[in-house]
């Protein structure tokens, strides 16, 4: 019987983390590096990727970065075309955007961009991953949001739709490809102190946006743990799901939300 440490170890594993330039993605990169993984970090933000790679480099020298606009399928396909051997065995679809717009002002371009970044990027990344690994199997961890389950902000309707799609994608892939050796699960974070959520909170105060501040107040009151979470707390659960500790976890949606969904 392998020890818990051995089951959690990512030594010998090659892991892709999308949206790795900041926030949850950067925290994931650090945790996976600490566990011994070789990392391939993707993001559109080159400066942020460079900073993440520098931090990861203190834990592991096995890190590669690539600037990819995941809203463009052509760039996703180009990324995968480089792999002939040594295919990554783990895919973490973390990339996403957090766009605010009143529903009645949402136009086709805004909706299309939101869906491309938050939903279609994960769909195409999973497709290439599965197509190339075929019978080798692999591990996929997607990232959704509590907004997909309990919408709370009025100006996030396209975002909620995109993240609900991530839940459906995860369950469908888990059902279709589990017997072929693919484990597919999804994280459902909420109330995490990322650069995006911090900017939103500061903007509400700066603009004296009473409605947004009121929403934030009620949101915080639903947190059973009484506090916002750190990106690393999401990263730790991602590491668990990707590791052999979670070898019998399939098609699961795992909240990392301080109790928001249970309140």
C-alpha cells in the first residue's frame, strides 16, 4: 500500500495549468511544483507568466511557459501541435474572465468573448488532450464558479452561463471517457481573493456603488466560515483532485467556497 505522501506526489507527472499568470492559476502552479510536477503554464499575460515562472522556479526548475490566447481555437490547436511525444498527463482548465455588464446591455460580441474564454477554451483544451492521449487516459480538473449554481450578482449573467457550461462539460466528459482512463472533475470556487475580485470590491467603494456594496455585504454574510478564501486554498483542492488520492473521484463538482452554497 502506498503512503498518503506517495499518493499525493506529482513526481513524473506533466501538468498544464491555464490562466497561470495570477490568482488561482499561480497558486496552482506553486502547489503542483511543490508536489514535484513538471509544469506547462499558459496565459495571455506574458508578464504575469514570467513572474509565476520565477516563483515556481524556486521550487522546481521544470517549468515551461507559453503565451496563448485561449479565446482563439487556432492558438489552442497550435499549442497542441507541438506535442509528438511526452504528452502532458494532467490538464487544469483554470483560465477565465470575470466581465461585468448589465444583462440588457449585453451584445453578441460581449457574450461571444465571455463564452470563448470561460467555456470554449476548456472544451477545446479537453478535446485536444483526450484526442492525443487516447487510451493512455489522463486527469482533467476544470474550474467553474458558485455563480453557476447560485447566481448572486445581476451583472454576471453571461459569466454564470459560461460557468454552468463548465459543470455540464465536466460531467459529460466524465461519463463519456471514464472507462477510457480519463478522470474528470470540477472545482466550484467562491469568495476567493483574486486580483479580479479585489479590483471589483475596490471599484465599488471608489465609485460609491451602493447596490454593488450591498450585494457584497449579503454575499459575505452567506459565508459559513465568515471570511474570504485565498487562491492557495483552491489550489490545494486542485492538487488533491489531480493526485492519486482522488483515484475514485469522477464527475464530481467540489465547492471551495467557505460554505457559501450550503448557507
